[in-house]
C-alpha cells in the first residue's frame, strides 16, 4: 500500500470519529442477514466490524452472546464467565448488551470494577486460575477489536482453556448467531437489565488487576529488574493496560514511568498509521512515533495495543524493534535462562514468522512447532506445557511461567514488554543489541510484509490457493524446496507458502480486513528479497486476474 503523507502525524480534530454517532448507530442500525458483509463473521480473532458499516451493532452482539450461551449449555460449561473489555468506544455498549443477555440466561458473570478496563491476558489468566480449582469450568469473552481503528468494535470468545477459540467452536457460534439473525425476532431473545442482573446476583465484581499483577512474579524476574534499576518507559496507547502499568511499578518497586495515562476513545493522541488511519499498532513506527521521540529518556521503552495482547519494544540502540527480531531474542533468552523449564519444550511460531526463530531454535537444540496464522494454534501446547513459547510476527506472544507451568494461553503484551526489561537487566544488553549478536552468529534476515486491498472474491480465492498455483521450479534464482498450503503442524495455512533454501514468500487473505498479505524473507540480501517479492507479486496478479 502507498504510504499516506500524514503517516506518523496526529489527526486533525475534524477527522476524528464522532463518538455520539458511533454509539447511536450501534443501537439504531440493523444488519441485513441476507447481506454477506453484514453477517457475523469470526476471523482469526473474533468478530470485528463497525456500527457505521452495520457490521458491529446491537443485533450482532445479542445474536453472538445468545449463541455463546447455547454453546455453553450444549458443552456443559456451568462455571462463571469472565467478561472483559478494552477502551474502544463500541466496547462499552457491547459489554452492556452482553451482560444483559448472559444474565438473562443465568450465567454468572465476572466483571472488572465499574469504569475499569480488562486486558485480554488478564481474562485468560483468570480463566486458567479458576479452572485449576476443580470447580465448574469457566470461560470468557473479551470485547475488543484489538489494534483496529477507533470506529471498530470486536467480540471474541475464550473457552475453558483460556485462549482463542478454535475454528470448530467459532464456526458453531458464527452459524448459530447468523441463524438467529436470519430468523428475526432478535428483540424477543431472553434479556434483562444490568440492574436486574445485579439484583439477582448474576454479576460479580472481580479484581482482575490485583490478581494479574500479583501473579506476574511467577513469570518475570522482577528482582533482576529492580537490581539493575532499569529506567522503563511505558505507553499504554490509551488501551486497557493503562491502569495496570502503574500498579506493576508500585507492586515491584521498579523504575517505571507511564508516559501517557490518558484514555480518549477517539485515540486522538495516536499518530496515524501507514495508511492514514489511527490504530494502536505498537509494532508500527508511525503509530509509535510519539514514544520513539522519547526513547532517549529510558533504558527500555515499551507499548501495548488497546487490549494489551501485543507488544512494542523500543531500545536506545535500535529504536523500534521489528516483532520478528524481538521474538528471536525472546526465544534465545528464555530457553537459555529458564533453568526450571523442561529440555523437551518446543518453540512455537507461525509459518509467516521469520525463519531466524528456526535458526535460534536449532542453535539451542530445540524443536520448532510451526503453525498457521492465529494464536489459537498455540493454545494446546501452552496449556499442556509442551511449548515453552508461542509467537506471531504481528507482535503477539506468550510463554510459560518460570517454573514451567502455564502462564496464559492467549497473547500477553504486558508479559513480553516486561521480558524486554528483564533481558536488559540480566544480560546487560538491550534486545536490539542482543538481536545484532544473533545476526552475527546466525546470519542476517531481510524480511518484509506488504498489504494490498482485496475484494471478498479475491480473498476467498487466495484462501483456497493450492501448491499448483506456483508451477515454477525456482524462486529468485534458487530451487524451490517446498510449496505449502498446510503448516508442518498440520493446520491449513489459509494461503500459500513457497520456500527455497535461502528464502520464502507466503500469501494469505486477512481474516479481519479487506486486504491480502504478502510476506517474504531472504537470508541473502535486500536485493534478493526484492526479487522474491517481485516474483510473488506477479504470481498474485495472475491469480487475481483469473478470479
């Protein structure tokens, strides 16, 4: 995509989303069930949309929540449901709607104190801790579109394993929700007011923040961070972690400064991203421009997106680290410094994450578990503690606690941000310096991801790409060694990956936006990377033209 001329700059007030109109549309606009674009659709991370496009309205949330209640009933899930939300404007009305439906179905709902927000990893952690007690199994919902623009809303379901629901579950919920939309009569589904729900004891306040913050010492070496006295700067980017970071600093006595504790549902203080849109994308140098300007004040600076499942790492030596670079450093550090971890633990990565992670794993004599895009593919391994780490190139990851037990089964941006401070404190080198050392030992990676607009038809075609779509014997002058539509773990890639000994590319449609993504990597040179991208782009053009 072409770089917007205003990328990295704050948006003028006149261009910010109209919050009143956004909320009004949530209630007043109704999706057309026959229109495919307005139906419930679970992508890689729940249902997302906007009330202004009739893709995230009250009808959707009534239908999805009712479907979740039906799923709970047929699956025998009888424990409490942990409900969280981020700071997007549509999260508040959707949270209220969900409460009204859940309580009407006599589900006991655990919510944060009024006016508080709940990061995705805090919900995952709460579910796992509860389910270890042997009581009736709990599950959860997080109302969040993650890093999406301010006008968007999102809704994702976590089964009792505490992580993103697998496709068999989201598919069932999606089908049931759309059945309810098509049948009409959404207004007649069981529902009671929040006041009635509280009076009848179906809503309980749960102290997510205290439980999560107190447990962090199980996964992070705060003693080392405190001893080093590393100066840590944090930008919650107006998201759900905003209250958590101050508590973390106070609880563990570390030198932590929150550079912006504001919550503004227009996200007016976030510089515009590469395409001119506002996103809390903490891996984007444009959205992170403000924190980058302040990096000289800190030994390490970190950020999270709106629901705190992603991380951004800024170092004095390297500026904003590529997520691939940091994941490689995190794997190298963790598997060298977690002495209580089993020697049989594997390293989890997605098929489009840098092969530098593979090289690091080989240097540690660790097996790589490579999966399709989507953190749901790591849930079983993290829960069973056969994976020590699971990470995605989009800056989402989690890892086991220091004793080798499960920490979370969903992405934890707070955890990964704190790990950066631990790495600096223990090794004396920031993650940027550590990555340069990996390059000297293992080779230099040249990596790029390109996003391009795509119609629903094109996205559907790319989703079902086949190995035969790449008939060439070579790629950028090297012999092709694999053409994959399935990951080595066995899951469908939802696209195509072609690899040689020295590089690869992958194409896949986005599950949440009207774009397709082209990923490529070379271990030869930047010029070699551009050759891979050029040949891959030509092939995509051919596929699109034939669609």
